[in-house]
C-alpha cells in the first residue's frame, strides 16, 4: 500500500497537473473554436454566449464548432482513461485501445451497421461498443491475458487490428461509390455536423468515466499483483473483467464520435505516470484532462498546417506524433523478459512430424497444384485439362492469352511474393527469436509501401521499376532504423518488435496522410496499397521472380549460421560465427525479400508469420531445413489467397492482401493460443 | 565461412541490380512532363483520321471498331452520344445510378466488367473487343496488358494546373473518340450542339437579368456513415460551363485536382450570398427534411436557405462526364435559377 505521505504527494502532484491541464485545455479550446472555414473570431464566440450575435454566427458556433470541440474533449478524455485502465489491467505500458484493436473493432461495427442497416434503431455508440468488445475478446481470448509479455500482447493486438481493418476495407470496396479514395472518418476526424454523435455518446462516457474513477481504489490494489491482491481479498478476475469492460465502453464512445484515433490512449497515461502520479483516482482524472488537451491540440495542428477547408483528420496527426513515443517507450524498458537463448515456439517433437523427405517432396506438388488451380480459376471458366494443354503449347489463342498472359502473371507474382515474404519472415523470426516477427509487424512492409507511394507522388509518370527500387529502399531504411535503435541492446527480441511496430505505425500514418491530401496520382496507388496482384504483368512477374530467387539463394549460407546462433550467442561465438554480422546480413536480406513483393503488389500481411510457422510444424526448428518448406508454403498461401480474391465475387476482385488477412488472422489466433504455454518471449 | 558470406550478399545485390537495370529501358515511363496533360490540345478539330491524341501521346488506329469497352462513365456517355452501344462497361449499376443523359445504355446487352478501379482483364478479354477506352490516371500501369487485348485509348479528364482548361479537354476527348470510332460528324455535332445550348441559355439568363449571378455547385452523399460534400472549383468542367452561360462561381478554393473540394458544412458560410445548387439522390439528401444536415442551425441560418435560394438537382446529374451530361446540368441549373428570378 502506498504510505500516506506518498499518496498525499501523489494527489498534490495530480492536482497540480490537472489544473495545469485545465488551463491548457481552456487555451487550446479557445484556439480550436476559432478555427474553421468561416471567418469567426473569439469576439463572435463571446457575442454568441451573451446572445448578441447574429443567427448565422450563433448557428455556426453552437451547431458546428462547439460540437467539434466537445467531440475532441469527450473522445480525448475517454481514450486516455481507457488507455490508463488497459495499461493497469494488462500490466503493460504499451496497451491502449488502438494497440489492442478495440478501435478497429468499434469502427468496423459502425461501418457495417451504417452500410447494411442504415435505418437501424441502434445508436452508433451501441454498434461501436459491440465491435470493441468482440475485438478485445479476440485479443485476450487467445489466452494471452495479463500473463503474456508486453510484446506478445501488443503483437496480438496489431494482428487482430490488421485483420479487422482488412474486413472494413473489404466491406468498403464492395460498396464503393467514391473512387477518389478518401477515407476521412476512418482516419479519425473530429468534424461534426451537429450534436447527434456527441449527444449519443455523452451519457455513456460520463457514466463510465465516473465508474472508472470510482474503481480507482480497486485498481490500486490490483496493481500490486494477482497474488498480493488476492491475499487482500480482491476478486481479481472480476475486477479485471469489469475494468476492461469499462475501458472498452469508453473507447467505443470515443470511436463512435470521431472514428478510430490512435495513440492518445497510449501517450497520455504514460506521460502522466512519468510525471509521478501513481495512484489511480488522481491518475485517471489527470489523464482525462490531458487526453482532451492532446486530441484538441492535434486537431488544431492539423488545421493550422493543412487549412480549415479541406479536412485533415486529427487521427493522422496523433499517429505521426504518437508512434515515435511508442518507440521511445519500447526502448526505455530495461528489463527484457525471457531467456534470449530459448527457441520460442515449441513444436511437435521429431517423432510427431512426418519424415523430412516426404515433406520436401510434397511441397513442390502442392505448389504445382496451387499454380494449376490459380490458372483455372477466374471470371472465364477454364478447366484444368485446358490449362494443361496450354502449358504444353496447345489450346486456342484466346485461352492461351487468358492463361499465359492474364492469369499466369498474377499467379507468378503471387508465388514470388509468397516466397519473398515467407523467406523474410523466416529470417526475421530466427534472427529476432520472436515467433511473431514478420515484415508487416516490423514496419518493413508499411515502410516499403510508403516509399513507393512517395515515389509515385514525387515523380509523375514514374516507371514500375523505380517504384520497386524505392520500395526496397524504404524497407531497408525501416529495418535500419529498427536495428540502429536496438543495436545497443544486442537486438533484443522484445525491443525490436516494439520499435518495429512503431515504425509500422508511423509509415501507415504517413501513407494515410499522403492519400488524404488526395491527388489524381494517388488513384494509381490505391489499388496497389491494398495489396493486390492486379498491377502485375509478365515483365514485372519475371523480374520479381528473378530478383527474389537471387536474394533467396544469397540467404542460404546464412541459414546454417542462424541455426548455430540458435544454440546461444556465446556458443555460436565459440564456434567461429560472427553473431552480429550474420544477424545484420540476414536482416538486410530480409528487408530486400520483403521490399520487393511490396513494390509490385503492395503490403500483404500474415504470410511472413504463418508460412515459417507451418514449416516448423512440418519440418522442425532448424532454419536451413525449414526454408524450402516455408517458401513453398508461402507461395501456396499467396497463390490461393489471390485465386480466392479473384474468383469469389467476380468480376469484383478482392485484393490478395485482404484475403490473407481474413484467412491469416484466425490461424494467427490459433498460433497464439498454442504459444500460450510455450515459454517466454 | 564468414568471408564467403561477406562476399555473397554484396554480389547478390550487385547481380540483382545488373539484371534489373536493362529492364529500365522497358519499364521507365518518365516522359519528363505531367502525363495528365498529354500533347497540347488545339481548340477546334484538327482531325487526322487515324491518329488519336491520348494522355499517353498520339496513337495510330485503323479500321472502324465495333466492339468497344469503356472503363469510366464519361466514355460510356460519349459513346452513347456518338450513337454506339459499348459491349463492356465498368460498373454498370453505378452508371445507371449516377449518370442520366438523353441516350440510354442497353443494359440487357452490355457486360459489366468489374469496378472502375479494378476492371477485370479477363472479362474484357472474353468480350473480344476491338477498342478499349479508359482513364489514364488509373490504368496507366495496365496499358501494356490492355494493348495485348485490344488497341487501348487512355484519356484523362483532369488536366494539371498549367494544362488546358477542363472544358476544352472534355470537348477534345469526345472529338478524339469520334475520330477513333469513325463518327467524326457526330462528335462535331455534339460539340456544336453544346455551344448552341450554352448560347441559348446565356440569352435566357440575360433576359432574366441573371448574368453575373453567383452560384455554388455541390454534390452530397453518405459514405462510411458520414455525409460527404463536394464543392466544385473553378477548374472543373461544371463551373467552366456555367461561366460560358454568364454565371459566376462563389466558391474559391484554388485549384483542386479532381475539380472539387471535399469540405464540411461550415464552408457554406463563405458563400451564403450565392445561390446554392446541390446534386443528391432523393433517398440520400442531407439537406432535405430529415436529412443529416437539415436540422443544423448553422445550415438553417445561411442566407441562401433563409431566402429560399437552395435548389436540388437530381442525383444522376453527372458533372464528370461529357457534353450531354454538361448540357443537362446547365439546362437544369438555368431552369432552377429562373424560377427564382
């Protein structure tokens, strides 16, 4: 129990902070209210308050500007409180509504309800709440709970968020009337036209906010640890559930009003804690005040930079500012849980696996089957026999064109992407000793995407080849940042993963920024950003296959060395392996192998995690033995995903990146479940 | 072993580069200028029978195409204006919903080839077309693949800031299309009729003392559960057409790439002295009674709302189309304005 003097200090500090926060809030609000397309000054606001303003000014202030201000305050405060609660209940400073996928779930629910049942009697808040609960359930229901390491929970959250965002994208693609690619609300926009949204979320936010503060004492006890808390008589499970329920409700309220906004819930509680406020009641109140300040400040900044006429979502600003803070937090962790020598995933023993020879023989057969399947499926039916004929040089001209030009290019690109991503994931998991490391979660893929997008915008009419070069450069740069930031810690797995997630978040936010400040040139990139083989043609396919093959071959000698490193850094050094150089070289190759597919098809998630894992189940932990199996499975996975995406709703095509997320996420959850008992990391 | 690896990786990278560099020649499309502009358009028709001006440069076409696939709605409406039914269209349902002109698309006999963002190459190929027409800003990377299916013309309706005027580009596109399908006469006729209509409307408005009248043109719809409003800018075809008939745009937001600014309700406060014309479908009208913005007191107190200078145009008035859509828009606008006067 904190001693009485301590808690008094706490409260003093908190009071001081809160008052400072309130003062700042007033100042920021004054600026915020003054921003907008119409020419209104603070004098006008004053006149509205005393009732001497004209009807238009009154309407603008009362029904447009004040709701926006209220939305910022409500959402910012709710997100900060939700984040504080989540961080306590999961004992994880990186937890927040966004990193635990609550925001994505809430947003998906809102979009689905708006599209499928627009006349539903449900207020938007209710849909958001249901979505948030489902998402939180997915993340925690995989059993990670409070026992898992912070990195693993955050990764689970990132993966679930990816999957849910993909579903949202799929739904929007299928109902798209606008092809300019503007997804403002999905980026977290404070714009309000009236009090409807704020009104519907106000009571839940107030009630549950009060509930949260009331629970402050219980959370203090909870924070002592499960055993200590239980010994003091607390029903730990129930408290955890209740507190998390409150957190999800608050996050849902915020999302219902402004869409998904990231990082407020992460930043603010951590900053408040850094300022020395420990006990919960004061911490929650202070967080609420500063949460409102931060979100409003982000909105002010966005409009100051971009102008008040064309909307710049505040969510983009919070993401760009917040992601580096996440990285900073990641680096500040002094304790690295877990034994860095241990292999992380415990797979079946050698006896339970099929013989290696069988596996290695089966893989090419699977790949061929997938390829033939991919060539068979499409809008125009082509039977496997006809495919065979075409491959042997016969068949009608139309069928040959269809199979060899149109479909083959997409299947080839899918295969190459699968190989590259699987190889990259294999290397990353091995070097970083983390089963959840992958190009998508470590920021390699999003950074490559950002670089390619930037290239398209900077150089009008740029050729596909140079987009590829830019993408690989982006991948290398992001990996370089991750490595540089964690070098001094010896590339400790947990830190690498967390920094990688921050890089991914920054890249994603910057991409969103570029898309939102929309331009005709962006139209060309939108399909590619979704992760689609649509842009592939035979020259691109051939180049990608060739480049991937070269890099994969270059990786082969490294794999043996990685196996040796798996015995432990010291053991490896003793055997003459330069650990650091091997890791660095491997990471560079991993960046190239991941960057190339992104250049051609955009970011595709989950392949880099799933293929190496499945390979481990079939072929054991040795990297060099796993490699051919992993890349084969990677190719099969992406080819099948592309085939499904092309064939399911023809002639409408779902991007392959979407399908891999939809398919990959449940399997990923299954993996997390299995890893639950499997040791540290 | 270690030395070998150190040699391996750089060699692999060098090899990759060496093999990719020759590909540069084929794949770099940088023409050194904004491809949206293409070669400069000349006013009027310099019609060389088989040479078409597109966004990618000039193109030789021979013969008279009969089976044509159109991958953006403006080309569909242009084909119908020229008296041709396309065999394939991207997003037929969308076209029927958002575009209305006095020529009907034969929906019974046209094939939907997928979305406008990602039209299905297979569906297009299966139709065995002899001409494909599409937007360059979306399909420039697919051009080579499309060429393997049929001769492909890629245009853009959105010139850059220092390019030609959008309305001149619109006319140029239908003239080029007329060339391509050997209906030059009809194309010239369509352009001529448009000018004639503009003259007529200009006189009508002049007679009603509406010349120089300021208007604001908007489109509104719901997306992602929120209301989206677009205000058309001076570089859009819609506004340039209205200027031809003597009206003026009250909305000034500089150059907008697509010809409109996506903005919120508050922006209307800066144009409240104008007449507000907005396009929306009846079941998705934010300004009509019960609509998302109708109850907002800011909206209700705008001068043009108070003074009844708000006009609703049908949701299928398409402002990003060809001469027939623009004629319809201009006529509807003039009709509405004259009910006020």
